[in-house]
C-alpha cells in the first residue's frame, strides 16, 4: 500500500495528531502540513483546538479538529467513528496527548497515580488500538507514540510520570511486533527537557539547573526539534524502523561525567 508515494513527502497522507493543539503536538501538526499531509487535530481543549485549526486554515492548509479525551474509551471510539464517516484513511498517527506531574513518591496520592496512568498509558493503548484497526485494513501505517527520558532513567519526582512513560515504551515495542506483518511501523519518542508550556509549569529553577548540568548541549530543546524527528518517522522511507525508542534530548541519555572545557 502507498508504494507510489515519494520517500520524502507526505502528500496524500492523512495524519491524526492527538494533543495537536499545543506544544510538541502543535509543532508536529505544522510540520506535517508543510510536508503535504492532511492533519486531523484531536485534543481535549476544544477552544484552543478550534482556534489553531482556524488560524492554520487561513494559510490554505488542509486540516480538521475533533474533540477527544484519550483516556475515555467512548471519546476515542467517537473520534474514530467520525473519521470513518468522512471516509478518511489514516496513514499516520502521532499520539502525543499527555499530562505531567512532579511529586516525590511518598507525596504521590493514588488519585495522582491513577490520573497520570489513565491519560498517558491507557490513553496510548486506547488510541493506538483503534487506529491500528484502520491501518491493518490498509496494510500500511506509521504510528509514533510519546514516551520520555523519564521512562528510561529515574528522576526525582517522576514516580507516576516515569512509570506511565516506561509503560508507553513497553506498549510501543509490543505494537511494533504485532503490527509489523501488516506494513505498520510503531516507534516512540523520548524527549528530554523540551521548552513547552507543560514543562514551564513543571520545571522549577532547581529542576532546570539539574537538567542543564546533564545535557551536553547545555540547553533545553524546542518543540520543533522533536517534531522533526516525529515527521521523519512518518515518512514512507522510514519503513525499516520499528520498535525503536528515539531520545530527543541534546545527549542527556548518553551522558556520563562531563567536564567543562576551559580551553
């Protein structure tokens, strides 16, 4: 399926971007549009989502907005049913909807824990499962999920968040295994410190200092830098990459002892 598409264009592809109205999701939406894809923005924030779509449509871009709470099974199935009614195929899924929390484990309540896992992990399960059904019928698909460096390395205050993102990594690998025979690739991004609105709320001065100390590039990344990696994984030419975790972190995951070069 879709073998006639160019290796470096997404013209003729439809992408669903959950959490596509802000942060990394919005940056990815914009880059997908520039790459020629039609984009369906799915977001829980209906007001901002509709504003984003109206704004981008004035630039002649092809996109739609659907409200979706990824942690609610009925909301997810409503999204898929709405897309099916329009007889849209889905070649690309960017599942980026998520929430954050920074609390030490002994201060994390069961409600905190359940809420983070419900959105970040259960939401990933619900959305990928339903979109995979469509992709299987077409024998083609590119799925990109959103994990985090917090799912790969321990970090203070990341008990619930890190567990949810570690779960996303495990789920992504299982999806990659099960869907490979259908021409569908499944990969996950593991951003480090990225300057989004969510991070601005979560990262206090001490957190920022600790991160910068461990990042070889000595800065936070941008949503656009994460979006570039996401769109690469959506290309037809990325067909032999699946089940992989991609850190987008300025070298944070690879760093050990770092000395400042004074010369």
